[in-house]
C-alpha cells in the first residue's frame, strides 16, 4: 500500500473504545473480509487510530482505487463513500452508518443545479468534491480545496463559471483570481461556517506568536486574510490550507503554537504529525455530529455484518468519474478537502 503525502497510516489508541481489544477484533474481521479501513481526518481519534489509512476524502478514495482489497470500509460521511464507489465501481464500499450525511453536500440538490445550469447554459460547472454523486454527474469538472484556484484558472476567461456548493471556498477562489464571471452557490458546511472572524481575531490577539491554519470553508477565512493584510498578524503566519495541506504545513512550520480553524478532529492528526507543537482549535466546539456517528460500535458492526453498503447508479458513477478525472488531468489534486 502506498501512503500519499496527504494520508497517514493508523496507530493504536485507547480513546473512545467500547471494550479492551476491540481494535484487534476490528482488524481481524477486516482481514477476514478482505477489507481496507479508511478514516477521514475528522473522525473520532479511536477510529482514526484503528484505520489502515487516515486522510481527506479524495486522497482516501484514490487509495481505495489503488489497493488490492475487494472491500472498502469508509469511515466518513456518505458523499465520501459515494466518491470511493465512483472511483472503484467494481469494489464493495461500506460506510459504518449510512445516516452520516453532510450539510455542505446537502446544500444543493441535483434539481437545483439543473435549474441553475438552465439559467447559464454556456457556463462551466465546477463542483467541490464535497457533493453527492448525482451532483457530480451534472458537473463539468470537480475540484478540491487545495486545487480549486488552479481548476477555475484553467477555464477560459470568457466562459462563465458556476462554482458550488461552498460559498466560502468559492469566495476565496473568486478573490484570488479576481474573476467577475464566476457565480458562487450560497452553500456552506455548518461546522466550518460557525468558525467566525471574531473568534479568530480574538484568538490571534491572545496568541500573537502562533501560526494560523485556516480551512477555506471557514467563515473566518476572509478575516484571516484581513488580519494578514492589515499587519495585525504577520502575513507569513496566515495559511489558507486544505486538511492535507495542514499536515504538510505542520511538519514545515517553525512555530511553537498553531491555531487551527477547521473541524476539531483534525487536531489528532496534526498532533501526531508534529507532537512538539501546541495545536489549539480556534473554536473547540467545531465538531461535526455526522462524522462522529461513526463510532467504534458502528465500525465493528460494519466489518462483522457488511453494513451499510453504498450503491451508486452506474450511469451516474461514469459521469461523475469523468468530472473527477478532468480535475486530475489538470494536475495532482492533493487532498480532497
């Protein structure tokens, strides 16, 4: 198995466990089933630690396609498991709890996208990978938070762009490229949107020597750039990063303390990547309830009984796969979000 720069191999932990030895039982059942265990960066620490690979959604989906395992157990939210199925249609994909949804993916339906496209018939549709399979099937090209600027920049300047669904990531891209003919859908992740500029400013004032790692989905991303532009925080301390980019930056920074603006599950991997650094959440309440639905008990049930299997209509999957492949053709997409 190959571990990319955006994905870390799992280790052992005693946190959040249902009973002693549960992790060994999970691994034994997965081996018996011929399954690989994938966990997103926002999962519970115990889930991250039992997984074969930990990372962000697209990086994990690409690993799912590369590994020899016939079964993928994806510990994340539903659109992530769908993406793995899109890229690995011949494999069995399981999600330990099919109820684990995503407020961002749910912020645009395929019907809404079709109506939007009808209003702009010549526009190029760019969809964040944090979308459903049905939306990906109506998309011209996907993007990740780490390559969204590059993807939109590849589109001829005289073509309109419909960017969806995240308004904060879209605003970041439009601001970076100064692109007036780019329309941005008003969607958001409720967790990231809740990390606001006032909190970030307050934390930055309290920790003047800290680096700021800010996910572009956050409601505070514009504030972070303002702090850098105004000189309130040194420009080289403010970094707008995907989750995979945060891991790389953690290993490279010389800072002793880092303020992190994203879902709090990310702190576990950051602290593993650079244990000498004090990582602190900008908002320690920024926890995704959907991600935390994947409990050790749910994972045990999934590897024992094969629940819950994810299915994607083959025709939808083929169209969605084409949108992902167009993105990859532009350049290495790095992490998923």
